[in-house]
C-alpha cells in the first residue's frame, strides 16, 4: 500500500474518514494476517450492513451485464471468494485520497494489480477511481461507486473465458 497521508491539522472526522478509506482498500487485497485469500472480517468491519457498490460509466455498465447489478457486502464477499482461487496475484495500491468531511465522502485513485494462475498470464493493472460515502462518524462505508479501466477489466475477464 502506498504511503498516503492526511494533511497536517486535519479535523478528527477527516482523519477518521481517511483512515477508513485506507482500511476499505486494504480489505480487498490478499490478507497477510490470515492464510485465507481474503479477510472477510476486514471487509465487514469497514462496510455497513446495507453497503452497496455500483460501477460507473453508464454506457459501459449498460453493455456489460456483470456490471449492471449493485453488490452488497455479501455478494462482494462471494465475488472475491470465487475470484481468489483463480488468482496468483492481487495487490491493491492507493495512489491518492481526497476527503470531503463536510459531505462525508472520499475519492480515491487506486491501482488494482491482478494476475490469473496459469501459463502466459501477464499482470493486469486496473487504474480505478472510487467515490465512497461514509457514515458512523467516518468509520463505515455505506456506498461505493467504482470507475474502472474497461480494457484492463476485459483483459482480465478474458483469461477466465479462454481458460
């Protein structure tokens, strides 16, 4: 994870939201504390019970059925659990965080590096932008909208289709 600091003199709510944003993305990388590929406890810790994750860019999501439906915390966990055994590599790196403590939102630029298991699989780096809505004094994320690199996503998904 890249070193991402909040500004000196930031308010307590800003600092909490910043810390939660980092934890949100750390929860999606492969866990180093747990032998399982994902840390379900970490995923649930920073998301509300009614968490919703949607995908941006209307044209892309309207033409890609897998991106149309919102994910809740349980469907997100299911998706990550299904994906984990197929991956040899998953690293999530925060490149930049911007926090709006008045509106209780954070925006992050995040690189997600994925590599499928198997021969001749090159790593795909998906550059993403996320908008997070935070609640509970900045301790939980209630909604996330992710804007993905369509070519990187298609390349990665193509590996699973082609075997």
